[in-house]
């Protein structure tokens, strides 16, 4: 390996020599570059050390600045002409020994002429010099390396050397990437960005982008909409009235006769008055008749005080299954559904499951039994058959929820992050029919349209208030709660559960991105601004592509803000340290 001796005048070129020394150490290794302030121990004799180091060096670099030959001592005498001047002594010793001496011109300095040099330095002016300009330092440094090794390196060799320099500095900074990953994992655990709604907003757009590459789902759901057409054909506004409850009883009979697998009401029937008693009895009778035909009936609930569903006892006695109507919106495109809750404290693998969501009760017949945190599954048992519903995350309810009373304080919640169907999916004729159309005996609706389906009944009236705003890219769209329940059933049937990475996987992923950011800071350090921006843009595109693949293929939702922050923090910090190290002057000590 080539060894290099750097000669410089502190009062003239200390900063240039320091920067040059750092880059040469990356190129040839720290042990192969000699800079007097770093390698001379206290008590050693400079001339002796100088002779030894020159004897061990292949090349002497004479760093020449604008004042190299003209700088004077206190008496006004030029220091270069003083036989005891260490700079003159270094260069003269190199010339006398026949060492390869390369003048390195910095700061726009010209090559000294023969009449500026003392006798011991005559001949220096005839040597081929290399100029280094701060504005094009990386290119000039490559030319200097060519001069040191005595040959022009090809493009491949230059790029390999650049990579080697980066690796050497990366090894010296090897603790930065893990520290950044740990700090950002803690920030993610604390949901730091969510304080400004950034985390869920970015997650929302990530999910929307991933959905662009997902084919429309197949579903067993037939949405039966209480819409404007139903109000018009039935001749009354929708609301709490005995007539509508009687219609619900007729609806159950009609659907059971058509051979549906289940009837699910995105409606709640909590109490009754004297005028509704006959209608509620009719619903209970219809539920019994449906159960005799093997058709399950699920009715929504809004609350479950003491884990007891708030549903008419007569309907429960008739065989109705209660299902929680809770659906939450995180922000924009991201919706979550509490599939089941547990009163048990976390820490056990299997927690008791209560209050299943309407979508879970509709998709899987039976009783929700346990929540498995390790496998992220809710088990549903029907006789000897057990099925498993995948969920996304296990949350905790710190206090009672006004929006969703079924989530009691202290409950552990198995939450499903919904993968939404495309815009307008549940409004297509093959997936949605009017409530009044199904009730009409003279309707042309074929029973085959309903056979084997999960009939999901809900309100799609704007004034009903059960609607949610969705941001699909830059467009806003209003969707109804019943459409979200339909998506819940579809997700469960397809075992689609959008999941974030676990803590260990998340830390490793951020560590890899921090390491990538650090590596790119060295590879791109001396590149042109346009080149750096292009490379960083391509890195962002590559990360986005990986995120889309993970989301579409495995349902994994990357923690985009924290991942990008890990990459950017490592890139920015190490680039700053690199600039600082290369620009830092050496301590001014006059020889």
C-alpha cells in the first residue's frame, strides 16, 4: 500500500492539509498517511522523526498555498530561506533522498519560481504540480491519487476507490445508524408524529396508494340499502316506527325464503314501547323461522354495559346474534374496526373475547371465544368447528368511548385495519339492491341473486348521519357505515388484515434504512446537487415500491414517516459530520 507524507505550512494551508489528510486516510488507510501534528509524540525529536517517516514514505506532498514562499518571521526574513524552517527541511530532505515529491497547489497559489526558492529547494519548480480547487475538490483529489499511484486509474477503479473511502468512514460511524433506529422506534412507540395527525395521514395515503394495485375483491355480501327509492316506494321516511320494524320482519322472511346464508342488520333495536311490541314480536318470530331454515340473523348493538349486549331480550331469546356497530376512522383513508374486546389484562396469549363486531358475527357463524395476541387471531367456535379471524393490532381502551360504548374502560381490543374496496364498489347493481325492491312480491329480482349471500341491511340516506368522509388520493368521497361493514365482512372472508411491523421487525427495518442513508451520504457526498437529488428521489421510489409490494402481497403497512425519518436523519447527520471533518482546520502551532 502506498504511504504518503504531507508537508504543509500551518500559517498558510492548515485547513487544506487537514482536509487532504482525511481524504487520503480514506483512500490509503490512516496508518499510511503522515501529518506531523498527528504522528509526532511529545518528547520526540522532529528531524529524527522526519528522517524516519520520509524513509518509510513513497510520496511527499508539498502543499503550497499563496503565502508558502513569502511568509516571514518576526524579523521580516522569509521563513523558506531559513535552514531551520521545518517546511523547507521536509521538502529539501525529500529532494535530497530522491523521494517522489508532488507539489500540491491550493487556494489558487502559483508554482514558486526558482528565484523564490533557496538553494536546498532548487529543482522543486521543475516538478509537475497538481492543483486542488475547493470548488471541484473531489475531481482534483482523484487526479492527485492518480499522480500518487503513478498511473491514471480507469472509471471502474475510481468508483471502487470512492466506495472504499465511504466504507472506511462508515465503519468509523457505525454506531450512528443503530442509535437513530432506537430513537425513532421510541418515537414510533410514543406516536410522536401522531400529535400533528401526520402518522395516520401518511398511513392513510400509503394504504390508498397500495390499493391502486389490488384487484377488486370477491365478496359474498349483498348490500340491501334503505335508500331514497325505498322511502318513495314504501311511502314514508325512514325512522323509528312500528311500520319499519314490521318491514324488517317481512325482510327476514323474504331473505330466508331466497336462501341467504345470513341476514345482518346495520341497525339497532334497543327498546320498545307499546306501539312497537307487536312489531318486535313479529321480528322475533321471523328470526325463529329463519333459524329453522339454517339462516343466521345478526342485529347491531351500540352498547354492552357490563359486557351484556343492549338488545331486546325477546330477540336474543329468538336466536338473534348481537354484533357491535363500532367503526372508527383514524384519518382520511384509514378505518379500523374493533372485531372483539376482552376484559382480561394483557400478558396472556389467549384472552376471552366478547362483543364481536357485526362483520365478524356475519362472516363467521358461532361464538367469539379467544383473542390470540401472538398470532393476531380471534377464534370463533361453532359446535366442533373453530375458525380464526385475523386482526391487525391489539389496542387498549384507557377510558370509556362516547362514540362506541361497547368498548369499555380497560378493555383490550382486537382491531382490524380495513382494506377498503374501490370507490363505488358497493353501489354497483350486482352488489346492491333496494330494500323496497326485496320486499316487493312483484319484484323482478331473482332469488338466485341472493342465494348463499350474506344479506347486509343498512341505511344509505344522507340525512341519517351514518356516513364517513374518505380521501382517495386528492378526492373526497362520502361512504356509508354499512359499506364499511361490508368491507369488514369481505376482509374477514379473504383473511386480509393490514398489519404494521412488530417492534423487532420495525427496528431492524429502520436500522437498514438508517444504514442505507449513511451509505448514500458518503457515496453522494461529492456529487453534483442534481445527481444527489436524482439518487435520493430514486431511493424514495424504491422504498415506495417495496412498501406497495409488502402491502399488496402480505398486508404489511410500513411505518413510512419513521422509516423515512431514519433514512433522512442518518443521511443528513453523517453528511454534516463529513463536511465538518473535512473543513476543520488543524490546530495552529508554529514550528
